[in-house]
């Protein structure tokens, strides 16, 4: 500033060029904005006449384009005219992970931590949006921070919530905590919704200076808490349609249900070969079947037969477009929301017993050790001998007696050998509990149980894994003129080293160890850990943290292998009725078996990205439906006491779950009134300051249902007067 002051007060024979003086100030500090008083102060100008000259000079500089007016009467250097003086800005793109408080984190593909965005820096970005972010200069000891400067792509524009009406306007209060603002709805656009109704709103506008977006109601769902309303709310929240468009249903009705002799003549015929399906008891879409034939050389021919959906659905047609948009079927607690119209999923394509069905098959000749001697891929026709559910097949495996017990016994023996070989090569045995409900005729849960994963489930899984792996290996070995042919792979990357280190440190505090020296040693450690925690209080928490430590499996045309399964090549070939990527795989495999050139990679990569996103949404929707039904199950059990286990400790309180129903809730710190508790989050222990009473992860406790919030799907517990603490 000293030189500027000197220039301003210099006494010479020449007049001072105020314009050059002021422009020099803006050039020296291009990041700062000044009004005329601030400019005078920065230049050391004190006399009134000179100040007036500066005040008059600023509009002249603005007219010349040297400066821009950023606020009324406040100016900044115009970087378009003085580009060399513009500060170098660092931008990244990423996906918004919005928190309930309005702050957010930006998830990018770049290495390093997520970018923190303060609540006043998110602009009008919402959860899941793809955005452009300006990174702030990194300050020592602080997380990476930035500001959203552009919304590149909205994740969604329709939101589910509860209507709040007043005399002159209305708001939709969104259900999901990741939506931090309410949506303003003019009364003429509420579509007859009443105060307190659940509804779906579409954002129509969001004025720049408005805190809230403007919207309109497009569907009124009904009263909160009602079974049908809540299930439809979950589907709508995650972007799944509540029904098929009429044009799609009409197109499905045109599909011929009979198979012509001409079509059968083009296919390998398995109608006289022993064939069965094994599915859940309540399944209606049977998209995979197994056949078995003993060959003259003593080997076995095992066919993995998959519904040939691609034969019935024209690529790019009306039904295909709808299936592509949905990406997957969704399995809520009380229903399946299919990817394909019911006529296709439950009848035409479903491999029902005693009906001729068209399939796309992977056929393997195997010896008694389950080594593959020969393999064949192609289109077939089958006729299933019988439909088994998992319990029926399990009974035959265990007893060894009954219809088709010999054939199922052979398949079980081969499956065991395939499984053993997979684990020897480093496959990780992730096991998650699946909560199921017994519902009354109105959809209210009257019982909760954990689905048992038995040998019959594993038998089917082993042969599906085999087919998926071998199809991927086959196509990856085909070479086109420009390299490997475009294909859809199911990939799973190695764990993030930082996350793995945190997980290893956590389980070490609980007495377990992880050896991450090599891929095989890490897989062996995980499998040993899962065996050790079986049935213990920390089982669910460790399983959950282990899954978070791992990368998510996704679809991609770029093959990097599947880490969790220890497969160098893997795809999804076996469920085209319920997964769109499997339908893509069928089409690509048929294309290459016919000797056609490679498909367009970008087209399929875009479809892979969309399918991965829809799979994630479906998983979240399924999880939400379970949480709602667990809360509903306990809603009429307020005050009842259950046996439970502590599943987590946090600064907010103690998490516990009821042992038999797996309903989880929290005992708030405010409700621990017998002492002042210190939460040792590192060791997952809560310690009473005076009594030294300890609540540890895995402790058996009695828990009492205090409150159930159906709209938030939350359960609150308290410890009753007498608590068993281990």
C-alpha cells in the first residue's frame, strides 16, 4: 500500500491519472471487489476532490469493460478483458451426498477424501445430483472444501412427502432426510390433496433467490401409515413406476405364447432330458433351470438353462425401452414390481413345469471332480420335469430318498466341488441375514423370521456362478479387429486400502485379526472372521462394516474381474426376467456366436451405468420396505419387553435389536437416566461415570419398545427398570 499512497500524494508537475491508478488497484488485487470508498481507502486517498474523481471514474471503467459490477456500487476486475490476471481455479465434478442439515459431501472418481460443501455452498443442488464444484484452497488440518457452481444433471425431480396446507398455499414435506428443503405448492396445483396426505410432487421451478423449489402434485397416494400407501411411497421415492404404461401392456399382449415347430428346429432340444427348477416357495418367475444327463463315458452333462427373454423382446422396442428404464425388478416385503409385464415374467418366459420353453443355455460336460471337459453355449428348448421349492429340494438332499433324489444328489455333489474350488482360489463368503415377514390379508406383519440359506440355495448359486463365469471367459477370449469385443461384465474392485485399514483396526479392538498381505490371505481372513462371529452380538455390525469396506459390485464394459468371488471374468447371464444387464448379455452372446462384429462400447457402458444405478435404488427400496414393516410390526407392542442384543454404540445412544425378529432401534442417551454415560466409540463401550456400569457391543439385554415412528421408519427402545447387562 505504501507505493500506492505515494503515487496518490506525489507532488509533481504532471496531473495524476486517476483512471490508471484505480485500474492498477484492481489489477493488483483481481480477487477483491471494491466500492468507491474502499478503493479510496486502499489507494490512500483522503482529500474530498480526489475521492470524487474516483467515484466518477468507476462508472467510466465499467462502460469501457475494464471492471464488472458484482453488486450495486461494487466492482471487480473483468477477467474476460484481463484473462492473464484471472486466478487459476480448480474444478471437479461429482455426485452430491446430501445430509439432513443441508450440508453435503461430493463423491468423485478422484483419489482422496470426499469434498465437503457447507450448507450455504450447495446452491440448489440436491442429493444424487451430478454437479461441478469449485475447490477452495486447502487449509492445513482442514478437510477438502468447495462450492457447487453448476448442476450438470438432476438425479430426480419427483419427491414423496406429506402435504401441509394453509389458507393461501401448501408445502410438500419430503419423507427422505436427504431432501433438506420443502417444496412450495400453489393451491391450484395440489390435485385435490388434503392436509396430511402423502403425495408425489414434481419440481417445476426454483427461482435463484428462493430458498424453496416450486412444484406441483402429480399423484395423491393417500393417508400415511396405510400399507398400500407406504409401499407405493417407497417405490415412488426411488423412482420406480407404480404400474406399466398402457402402451407397454398392450404390446405385451401381442406376443405369441405358442412355440412353432420351425423355432424348435433351430434349437438344441432338451425336452427329453431330466430338467428341474428350484426357487423360493412364493416365486412366480422361474428364469433358470438345471438339466442332468449321465454320459456313456461316465461324465455328466449339466445344462444351465435360462429363459430366452431376448427371443420375445425386440431390441429398442416399446417393452425393451421400459425394461431398460426400470433396469431391474424390485422385491418389496409384500410384492414384486417386475421389470417385464406379468404376461412375460410369470407366463411366457417363466420356465414352468410340463411346458415347452425357449431358453439360452450354457451346457457343461463335467467329470466326477466337477472339472469342465467340454462346454457349449446356444439357444435351446426344454420341458421342466418338476418345480421344486428350496425346502423340498433340501429335504431330498438331506434324506437321499424321494422322486429325483438321485439326480439332485449328483448335482449337489458337483456343486460342493465347485464351491470348494472357488473358496480355495480366494472367494469370500459374505453372508447377510434376510428378514422375511408373515403378513395378514391387509398386509400387516403378524410375524418376523430370518430366511434360512440352505444347501439347496447354494446348489443353485454354484451352477449360476459357473455359467456366469464361463460365459464371461468365453466372450473375453474373442478378439475383434480393434481388440476384445464389447461385453457387459459384473465387476468388483479390491477394497480401498484406507477403509481396509480402518476396518482392521476396528475388529482388532474386538479381538479379531485381518491379514491383508495378499489377496488370498485377505480372503482367508475374512472367511475366518465371518465364521468366528457367527451367532455373536457383533455379527451384524461386523458384517455390515465389512460390506462397507468392500467396493460395490457394478456393471461395466471394462473388465477388472470380481474380487469378492475371486473370478478374473464374471458377468450376469442367469436372470434376464428380472435384470436388464442379463438381457444385454444374452443379446451380445448371440451376436458373437453368429460371428457378428463387436457392439458399440459407449452405448453399452451408458446402459451399464444406468443399470448399476437402478440396482442400487432397488436395494435401497427393498431395505426401506423391511424397515417400515419392522416398525409396523412393533407399532402395537408399545411397552412390551423383549430379549435383545447391543449392536452398536454411538454418541447418540445405544443400538439394540430384538433377538428373534431382528427389529433394530436405539436407546437414546437422554433415556439413560440411572447414570451419566461416557461413550467410548473406539472400543464400542458405554461406561457409567459413577456406577462404572458398562454396556458393550454384543451384550444380551432386555429392551422395551418406547416409541415407533412409521413415517420415519424408526424404532425407539428403553432399558426397562431391570436390565441384564453382560
